[in-house]
């Protein structure tokens, strides 16, 4: 079953192989002077034509062995005597191949008919794949490494059904946003829980090097996530990092280098275009004569520097000056191996992303040590340690906004070649080029992180095991900001500086007891019990100053500044105490039961509601195991699953249940003084936000694995939503946090893998993922009544765009009708939905949402002899986006530069954009001009690789060598780009990282096309 094998390649394959072969590989034990290792056996192991990594290759009857690398290649030195090699891999039938001398032996593995008996990573352990009753999507290390990615979350996009992964633009260091089966909460977090090597994280996974990951599993339904209780309410992403394999020590070097170039950009008017645009803005009110431009008329509206540019043909493209050719590179060195008792995997990585916007870049240094040691037959210990140091420049620096607005007819440089700080006489504009002068703007963030997953295991008795997990996670972050005098923000004023620092200590301590027993060779029982505590301590401090005496000091000597404008420190702590029990039962691998109960106690909730209780139950039926299905030859496997469970959400800030004080000022005996007043209303009855999920699914494999996949249908109802409830300001408080409302998510998911061609040296397979989710508000604070002020509507997604709908532009033959609405020809025409002859707030309507109708991805993989080729396509359809470029840079007033839009004139009666008018601050109903269809289809990656023949690689002292080249995102098909000259329409569903939900603004760096070249070498 091909899909199963794909999952095995990723899920803990290195760890499982380490367990299976940990006592095998010890070449030194066999070597003697009389029987040296002189014969070399090389080859490649495949499954259905695809390279199979992690296959154990062992000289029969000895401990001499190795394993195949990521490309399925192996090299093994054996004694000078005939023998037999044994090839084994999880889910396949072991093969034996004899040899009589040095040779190249290529092996094609075949599936084990009992493949479904192998294990899959689930929360707090593993289960046989045939016994998994939850909805789980998996990614193998191959899928993760197919694209040169900067962030592990990017690997999930379009490859896990039910998971919506989006990222706005290409700003270095920015991360994607993940929503699993939609959004549930208004105010609490909708982010999933990340679990790395068994430890739940609170600090995210952006520091983890994607090349260190062996597999990722996404837990989606309540049966799979309930074991994590409140932390798993938005889904769970399990990450397993690569571990060592007993045997020969292996050294690997993986690298890629790429060139980034903007894939399109926001176009603004050039010099001649701006000149005509400025003239038209005056024609609209009679300040410029109709007809062609004249010198006399120009002299009345243009300043001298503009006239000089018009006559000389000078035009400055400030946007282009902000952009550059970027670069991305990664270099990773790894060492892995071990003995019967100890295995290790050590890696170091350097990653750099130099963005296409100047002064934006990101560098990351990671070092990982994964160590496992077998003390004796019953005791094992191990650790996964991660050390990270990263530097990010330009996180909050976005020079494009000023470049969009700058008049292209200005004079950017003085006659002596120096920068002209004021290219025109506009009182609010300065030269955008001054923003990117070295030292003018400094925005640097340094981050240090140490994360450990430490475990000890004790086999108490047969079937009974105790495990201790301890996961300390320490993060230190320092952000420094400096703004010099010669910038638009200061306009010659005193420089400013600030420093923000935070220290986060989070730790998890877990005690886990498991018991497994088989009764009468028919009944299989597994019990998992857990006691866990997680604590988090977050400290921060900040200082802001004005008047730094020497700009070379930047933000390093803030005490020398003339004025401290702000200083603050803060401390937030929370604790989560948990107990969990889970029972897995199956009868003859046909009928399956999973039952879970978890209790969480959170310090964030009120005195009366500290604990929440979250049960779940799931049933499964392996239909293909029934005797009456034995004659259905085309059906390899069919499993039906149903589940129902309850999970909670505690993702609110601490102290929201308490009545807090705030500082205030007052007069004391005619002197200014400070005191404290009630600042928030406490709510000791604030309770858990609760989601109830029902899921039905089917896993299948047909035609000897040629077609395999899964189908899912789910409904999630979330009640007692954690949300702010407004209060009349007359009582002295704006509102308080309480439980209100009810939301629902329901959808379908399809995962399909097909083996299209499998003929010897040529194979072609396709992975297809489809997701359709519908989120809706069912009730609000007042029942089934819309909350228009908050933008929440019954039956609609949690956030929508609620505004006037643009119908077009008033045309000359509609002048009389325009007057009825107090509008003019050439201005925006919006819909009068109640036909009352006037446009007001009652004419606003729901235009759409950032939530797509559906999303999907297709990956094709083709191999021919030593060549491999793949391409990945991803799309989202039906969502609406709001382009903030089309209001902030589309004022159409003839003062600042403008987007190069198709605006109305008497000679160009378009319906796209209104006529420029100098007397307006922005067009009437300007917001209606900003909404666009956000649907897109992207070719995310095209990859071509070549596995160098082993005979040639050996001459280079390598076991294997693969070279490859790839193109990331060469094409984006979207009407927002092709019709309206927009950039990448992909953006966040919820506001994130300086970008509003469903919006695109100047904080979004342009989409990029990346050409990369890389090698994978194994020594």
C-alpha cells in the first residue's frame, strides 16, 4: 500500500530502524587481521520504483550492516568471502541477496501484506496503523525536504487535508499562519499546539531547522487531540526529529543556494503619468483647462523642480530603488551512527535569507544533538537538545510605503551627487532613499533559544512501562530600534531609539505509564496514563528615548539620550496541571475502540472553574479484515472510523479573570500625584471555551496500492466562547471577558495517492489533497442576533468584510441619477441595497471573507533511472482580500504619487477607478475600491535531481551524491495580479505580523521567484 509506505518513510523511520537494528551494526566486532573488510557492496533500494531511505542492509549471520541514505543508496564493506545480504524495512518483506565478490546490488522491495500492522506516531506514543481511529495527516522527511523552506510550517501547505497554511509575502523571518479545520474562537488563540519529540511547546517551532525533521503528523479530530486537552483545541502538530541509527558512522553535508527576484511588484505612476494625473485632478474642479497640456497651464500647478523634470524627462522609480536581488542559502553538516547501546544524531546548520527589500534579512544558526542510550535491557535514557541563535533585520522596517507615495518628478540627488533629503517642497514627504542609507534606520532582533526533550524509560514488567519526560525551553529575545534624524519619521529632528527585551522560561514535566496486553490472541488492550505539569514565566522590559547625541550610538547607549519617553517592565506566569487516561482496544484487528479522558486545571481561569474535563471516544472497523471480503481482490484495505469528543481552549492571557488596578493621576493638595484605580472587572466564573467534534472517516487502498487515501467529514461546535463583552462607558469600564456565543465548523477532506506508472526505471505518482471547510457563527451574546458594531453576523464566518459594494463609476449619461445620491459623474457608484435613494450605513453588506471556499494541492513525482523530478501546485479559491495599497497609495488627490490604476476621465469612461480630484483627501466610498477576489493558483515548486552513480561517488570518497536544482513559485495565477497589478494575493486569515486579517499592505514584501541549486552528499 503505497500511501502507507510514504507515511512510514517519515514517521519515526530513523527511530524505529534504530530500535530494530540497534543491536546489529558493529563492523569492528567482525573485523580481524585474517578476515579484513576488503569487498565493497554498493547499490540502491527502491519500492515501486521510488528510492527507499532507511532500509537496513545486514550481512547475514553477523552484526555488519548499514542503512540506505535519503536517496535509497548504500555502501557496505564486507569480508572477502561469499555471503548473503539481508534487506529489511518496515512495511516490506525482507529480501536476501547473495554475493561472491565486490558488486553493485540493486534491490526492489515489495510490500508486506501485513503492512498495516506497523506503527504510527500519535500523542504520547504510537499505535498500529491498522488500529488508528483518529483523523491524522502525515508528512515524511522526503516531503519536508522537497522544497528549500525557511520554516517548518511551510512544509504543511497544500499537503495535509484540513490544514490551511498561508503566508503573506516574502519578508525574511516571517512565518506562516496555520488553521486546522477553521477558526473556532473570537478572542482566544486559533493556533494549533506544537509538540516536538514529545514535549508540548509554547514558543512555536520557527526556530527548528526543517532539515532536522524526520516526520510531521497533524492531529485533527477530537479523538486524536483530546489527549492534549485544552492545548489541543485547535489541532496538534507532532514533530519528530531525526535520530541516530546503530552501525557505521555516517557524515552528511546538505546545502542549497538560491537567488530571489521579485515576482511582480505594485506599480505606481512614472513621471509623465504623474504629471497627467496631477493635471486631471485639477481639471476635475476647473483649475486646469481641458485638452492637451500646455506650458502656461503647467506653470500654474507644478513647482519648479517638477517642471524641470517634465522638460528634461527625469523620472525617479523609488520603488525599484527599494528592491534588490535577494539570496537564500543553507549549509548543514550532520553526523549520525552509534552502537548497540548508544545512538546519536548531531547536526549544525547555517541558514540565511537576504530579502528582496533592502534592509530586510534573516540569519539562523542551529545546533542539534539527539542522543539515546540503553543502560540495560530495562532502562533507557535520551535527550533531544536544540540550540538556536538568529538575527533578523527589518522586522518592522517597511520602506515601500514611502516609496509608493513619493513624487517621481522630484530631484532625488543634488548636483554634487549627494542625497537630496527634500526632493520636492511637499511638507510631509522626504526622500525615500534616505531611509535605506546605512545607519539611518536600524531594526534588529536577536533571539537565543535552548530547548531540550529529556526522557527516561523503565520497563517495569512485560507490557508495563514508565516514562518520564522533561522539556525545559528557554528563550531570550532582544529587539533594538533606531531612527536617525534624516528620515521621514524625524524630518531633521532628534534621533530616537528603543530596546525591548524578553525572557521566557517554559517547562513541561510528564509522568507516563503504559500497559499493553494481548488476551487469547484476539483481544489487544493498551492503556496510557499521564500526569503532567507545564509552567510558563514571561518577563519583558522596554525603554524608549529621544535625543540620542551621536547617531553612531544607535540604541546601545540610551542613557546618553536627552529624554526618556517611556520605560516599562512586565511579568506574566501561568500553570497547567493535567491528568489523562486513554484505552485502546481491538478485537482481532477488526473492531477498534479508543476512549480518552483528560482533566486540565489552568491558572488562567476563575476560582470556580479552574478545571475542565475533556472526554472522547472513537470506533473503527477494518472492513477488509472480514472473511466475507477475502474474495475482493482489488481492495487491499478499507477502514471505517467514527469519533466524538470534547476539547477546551485556555489560550487567553493570564489574569483576565481577576479585577486589576491601573495607575492614574490626580491632584493632591494642589500638587500632581499618582494613585491607583480599578482598571478591569474580574470574572471568577469565566469558564473553558468548549469544542465538541464529530468525525467520520475512511482509509482505503485499492489495486495493490495503486490508489490509496482517506476521506473525512467533520462537524465542530464551539460554545462558551471567550470574548470581550462591551459595557456602557458611563460605568467606568469598557467591558470584561466572558463566555458568549456559539460557532460551528464543518467540512470534508480528501487525501489521494495514485501510482500512475510503475515500469522498471520509470515511475510516476501523484498526491492530491482537497479541503473544504465552512465556519459560521451560530449564536452571539444576544442569541441569533447580529452584532454589526463588532462585524459579527449569524451564519457567516468569524470575520467578514462588511462595507458598501462598488457597482462602478458614475458615467455621463447617469448624471441625473448621481445627483439623487449627491454624487458626481466620474465618482464611485455604490449599491443602494434598500432603494431609499440615499447611501448610508444601512447600505453596507457582507462582501465576503478571507476564508476560502476550498483549497488543495497536487504533487507529482517522476523518476527515470538516476533522475527524479517533482512539481507541486497549490491553490485557494473563493476568498476575498482587502488591498490596503488601493487606499493608502490610491488617494487620487493629485498630491502624492498613486497606484498606476485605470482612473476615469471624460475621454476614458472606465468603471474601474474614479476621477482624481485635488480637493478631496481620498475618494468618496474609497474603501469600496479595495476589495478583490483573492483566489490564486501557485506553482510552488519544480525540482529536478540527479543521483550520481555510486561508482563515481566512491571516487569522490562519498557513499552517495545527489545534485538538484529547483524553482520556487515561478508562477502565480490570480486576477488580483493580472487585472489589477497587485502582488501575491496570499495573506493571513487573521491579523498577524503587522498585516490585518485578509489584508495586504506595505508590510508585505513582494512575492519572489527563487532559483536554487543544491547537493546532498553522504560520506
